[in-house]
């Protein structure tokens, strides 16, 4: 049995084991937010209405880049990114479903939770200037970079970045 090699290009193209990758398309080209709204009903159980999760365990998707959302769903679907809840759900999604969901969430407005003014300025500096370096062979374009940086953050820096990102609009 041949070993399965998953590359970012094959994941983004929607390839699965034994299939040739299709030409990758950016999700905003073919995605339909109105279709994504209907398809997001299952997602809303965890990610909240319009992608505004109220539970800190589940990320807010409202306003997130469509390219990022599509990439993460494809990584879950391909089994590159593992999560016992997300993997089975993503496995049922077609490329069109992913594009529709990605465009829908990008079009939503983040709400709630404001940044703590005593922390966010330090978090902004880390967010804007703290992420450097790339690892092109990593399945997720920013995965290694994020892990390398996150390992070096103090508890206070994590709090500051979280406060800054929480208040982004």
C-alpha cells in the first residue's frame, strides 16, 4: 500500500487519497453567501449565530477570511488537521459547500467581547510584528510559524494578544 502524502496544494484543491487534485479556486470566486447561510445551521451549534461564538472553546468565524476558513475546512476534511468534532462534519462537505460557508462567514460582522484597553496595545504589537518566518512544506501555511511563536509567549503576552484579537473589527 502506498503512503499517503498530503500537500497544501492537494488539500486546497480538494484532493483525496487516490484522486488527482483539481485546479485550486479561491473560495470567493464560486462561493455563495446565501447558500452558506443555510449550510451554516449545523455550524451554529458551536460557532454561534452568524459565526459569533459565545463559548471560548469554539472560535468565532464571523468576519474571518474566506481563504482561511476554506483552507481549514479542507485540512479537516483531508485528515491533516484533527479534531473529533470537526473532522466528521468536514468529511461530508463538498468543495462547493466549503466555498459557500467560507464566503458566508467572511461576510458576517463580528460582535460582542471588546478588547481590554489595558492589554490590547501590547497584543497589537505582537500580532502585527511578532509573526515572522515561513515553512512552505507545512500543511497549513501558518501552522509552524504560529507554533514556534506561541511556545515563546509568556502568559501576559498570550493575554495581550487575545485581548487585541478579541477586539478586532
